C-alpha cells in the first residue's frame, strides 16, 4: 500500500474530477456508438459493439473508490494515460466518420478541460500540442485543405489548450495557497496546548487537530471516525451525550463547558476540560467544534489540596474539619439511635516531645493512631484534631458499647512503643458524650468529659454529665482571668527572709507569687497554682516571677551595700522544670538583671526530681553550668534514696516544715532532723529548715547544726519595701557594733 501523500480534501477533489471525466467520456462514447449505428455503412457498423463496451467500462469507473486510489502518487501519475489514450480514439473516429473533424474539436476540448482540472500545465500543454498536431493531420484526410480554415481552427485549438494550461496553473496556485493556509492552521493548532475536535450530530469525530497527540498520544487519523462512546470513560458516556445533545439543540454559536475523561494511547484516563461551540448551521462544518485541554495537573492539585484540607498530614487520618462535617451528617441522619463522640487527649505528651524531640514525638503519634484504629469498627471515624488530641465518631451505638471501646483504647494507649533505643508509653484521657444533640454540643460535652477525666487523675475516661459544665466553666474562667492577670500585671511577688541560724542575720529571700485579683482580692498560691499547672500558664507565670525576683535583687544591691551578699530563691514548678526552654529563661533573666548567677537559688521539690531522675540530672547539670545554686525543696517527702541524692548536682536541702513543727518537743523529729543535717554535712550540702515559728524550734535547730532557716519567726512574706527596711536595720546594727 502506497503511503498517504494527499489529504482527504484533495483526494475527494480528484475523485470528483475523475468521475466527471469518466461520465463525459462514457457519454461521448455512447453518442459515437449511436452515430455509427445510424450513419455508417452496414459493413462497418460492427464498431457499435466495441464503442458500447467502452462506454460501459468508462461508466463502470464511476463506482470505483477513487478517493482511496488517488492517495497513491503512482496511481495519480499513471492515470494521465487515460487522457492520453482518449486522443487516438478521438482521432480514429474523426478520421473514419464523415463528420469526424467536426466532432474532433469539442471532444479534444473536453479532454483538455478535464485534464486541466487535475494535472500540471505542462501536461495540459503536451495534450494540446498532440491535439493540434492530430487535427493538422486529420484535416487533409477528410476535406480539401483550406489554409484559412486550418489556421483558424488551429488557432482556436491552441487557444483552448493555452486557456486550459493557464487554468491548470491558477488551480495549482490556489491549491498551494490553500495548503499553506491549512499548514499554518495546523502548526498553530499543533503548538496549542488545546486539541480541537469536530463532532457531527451522529457523535462521530470528523476532525481532530494534530495537537491531540500531545494530550492523548494518538495521531489525528486514529481519532477521526470513532463514535464518542469509543473515546470516553464508560461512566461519563451518558452525561457527555446529554451535554452534546443540549449543545446541538442550542442556538448557533452557543458555547457550553464540561469535564470528561478520555482514554490515552497508553490506556490511562486523561482528565479534560471541554469547551463546545455549536457550528452545526455552518455549511463548511456541520459539526460542533470541541476544544479539549488537559487538566490532569490541575485535578491532581485540587485533589492534593482537598486531602490537605480534610486530612491530617502526619497520620493520614481525617482532620478536624472533616470530622466535624461527618459528625454533622451523622447527627442529621440519625434515626432513633444515638451518635457518640470520644475525645482523646494524651497525658503529658509534651514530655515525650521535650525529652525525645519532635521527630520521635511524631513517630509516636503515628504508631498510636495505628493502634487506636485497630480497636475500632470499620464504619467508625478516627480523626486527629491537632497536636495530641484525637476524636472518634460512633454511630448506631449505645453508652455501654462506647465505654467498652474507651477501655480498649486506654489499654492500647498504655502499650509500649519503641522509638529509637527507648520504649515509650503515654496514657490517655477520654471524654465520652452521646445522644442526639447538635454536633457542636456533642463536641463540647465530650471535651468537658475529657477534662473531667484529667482532673480525676488521668489515664481514664469519663462520661459526660451536666454537672461537669459548671466546674469546667469555672476553670476555664480562671484561665481567662489568669491570662488577663498576666497581661495586666495583676500578679505580685512577696519575699520571705532566709536567715543564718546562729546570728539570725538575713542571708537571702524566697520569692513567693501572689495574685491581686480585681474581684476576689489577694489570692495565695493554693488558689491558682494548681490550675496554672494544669492549663500550662505556670510556664509564663514562672518566667515572670523569675525575672521579677532577679530584677528586684539587682535593685536592692544598687540601693544598699547591705544587700551585696543577698541571694534570692525562686521555686520551679513541675512544668517549668520539664520545659525545654528553662535554661535559656534563667540565663536571660540573669543577664537582663545584671546579677551574678551565684546569687540565684532555684528550688525544686523532691517529688519532681524522682519522676525521671536521669532527665532531672541532665537539667540540673545544665543549670549548674550557668552558675546558679540548686536546692531540693520539701526534702524528706519524696522518698528519694541516698544514691540518687549523691548523683544530683544540688547545693542545698530544705527540710520540710512537717519535721520542724514539733522538733522542740518530739524526740523522733529531733532524730530525723539531726539525720538530715548530718547527711547534708556528709555530702557538703547546706541545710535550710522551713516553717520556723517559735524560739524553741529555732534553738533546737541551731543546736542540731542547721545552717539556715525561714519562717514566721523571722518574717512573713512581704513586699520589697519590708526587705529594704530589714536590710537597713541590719546595716545600722552592724555599724553600731
């Protein structure tokens, strides 16, 4: 099969011209056969049969698939012999028939005209020369030679040949311009990111631009002809047909838009943006013009954005937005059955992040999410709401079943997770709320129940009860009040003296925070510290106390020489001690105040140190490297061992007030305090007794050998001015003595 060298338009043009020539040739031949049958001598009328046969053959050529044949350049070249063969046949008829010379001229003109419609001017000229030559030979054979007539007829034939040659040249120029215009259009379409289709009312593709190759990987010829359903995704065929039907039914020039999937050459489905314009009334088109644009990248981005909008990037679980949407849908379609929400919060997950780093903390959350999901039914929704907070949506479930799931989740949360070289676990607090209440209320109630579980000791669950609202709201209000108090400087620091036990000379002060509440008055630490510890505000509050105490010590030292050796003690809460920015906060407070690190003593309770001795040693070491002094507060209540005490880099142990209360009357307390003091001396640690209120207590502790003491006997917590006055009196006494 010869390669395709011409387009469909040109092939159809050739086919039309060949059929026209065949029709003319068959008609002329048939007329010739009638002339033979009527006018020729009887002995020569047998020529009727060959002429009729020739007419039938030429008429039969009308039904041949010339549009396919002429695509071959070889066929087009050899077809010229048809026209060449016509000239001898016409000449023979003209030489035989009495009126042959008269018939020769129009028949030859028809040959030249039909040839000019297809072939180059040189072919037309050659046929014209042959025709004129044949006529010059024919005239002397049939009539007397009339020079004038011969010249006239010869000129006419030459003119006809010349006109046909000019027409052939004009046609070729027009064809060249048409092909150039089509080529420009094809190049523009090929360079476009859009592919253009023409689809008729039968949903057949009549045209496809070459740019379709870059979108679907198919040549335009592979797409022209197929039905629409052969190209589209099966799920979208009905919708696409309805869209096309509406487009064809719309007024001429109407434009419509849709999106479809079409199969590419590799079998994949390509998402396309489709814009169609109705051109069915245009006689040159009779189709809808369809523009296709690949939107696969855009769709992928949209899907990615959707996943990001509704999926937690770390665990792959639904996020808060998607969980809320599913909860609202579940509440809307509930049919006599309850919807339950479990709100899950990890207990002290911040310690995991602080001790192991956020990367391993994220690994822990992923592992925990997998464990929790394994405990749930296939239709349940587990979501990560953010941070260390998860939520579960349960449908068609009663309260006992929800409680059973909570218990399973608690066991799953307590399981050890290996992170690096360490085994880590983290308990959960779970709040349960169910019923047919609105989604927002269910979430709020589950949140209240979860906080109730935390207040009850954590590592447990609580089912929502209306009585929870009041206590939680009070706590929430206190948090708001505390945040406002920090912003408006409602907190203040009082200072309690710490004295030398032998001379009762002031050696330091302990900074103690109080809250000047605008409505409730002055509040002691027992009324707000626990809540601040629970809600996390203890960290900024403790930072403020630290900076305030350091700044006040600097002011005392500037105001009086008697404060040159004065030290300030600041208590650290559990959350502060676990806070990863503690060392930086201490360094910044010292630098801003401009006081030496040795003048600051940080007090940490014994129980805090025993929660994680290894981490405590590391933190204490970092603080010690700053140069600050470290004290164990409430010593004797944390069940520490001597081995741990030896490892801890501390300078001071403070004897708890419970052992001081009856030290002047109870022999056991005397023995216990004596043992602690002896232990401190053995480990080269200073000892400070707390809660001294009577002279008897002071006298006994002094005899035992306690280094320093504090209590109401020496001074209550008071404002900085009272400490300044005490320093002034102490300076006056020193001056007199």
